[in-house]
């Protein structure tokens, strides 16, 4: 099953802008394939290794409890299939004094690595939506 998430991130200070840059870099780097698999020399980069995968969870921390949110569907392990950054979500070029953009919109697309089976619902609470 595919899932898409879109977030608008607007920095109110230089430290927040730096954190946004770290978030964008994290997702771009971790969705990229990795070099390796050879035994050394020129063949060391002959093969590609799979990109990192992601576990996406909705958490609930209300009424003294914490854990998976039972009323939003769960996801199995996912691969990121797309990551897009809009550097001008307001329709114009606007930066802070140090050059950071004032706002970014990121869109992420994920796809589960294995299908959801009927039996998977046996491992979820009976009063939850499940997957």
C-alpha cells in the first residue's frame, strides 16, 4: 500500500532553519542506494545495496497512556519511493538573513514492503482499526 505525507516547515530562527536542513538531508540520504558489496579495489562499488527502510508509527500520548494510536491505521515496514522539496511554497523567493529559506514544504511517499494479510489483524488490539 502506498502512503504520502506532506509537511510545511517554517523556521522562526537560525537554529530551527538548521534543524529543517538536517531533516531534509536525513530523508534524502536515507532513501538513496548505498555503494558496496565488492571485496575491494575497483569492484568495491560494483554492487548497490538497498536504501534504508522506514518504520512509520502514529503515536498517542493522551489520558496517561502512550503507544500506538489505535484509531489510525498501522503500517508495516516501508521503503521511501519519493521525496520532494518545495523551496518556495509561498510562490516567491524568501530567505532569512543567513540564507536559509523561510519555509519549505516536503512531500514523502512510502510503500510497504510486504502486503497486509488477514492474519496480521490477530496481532493488533481488537478495539483498534488495525492496518
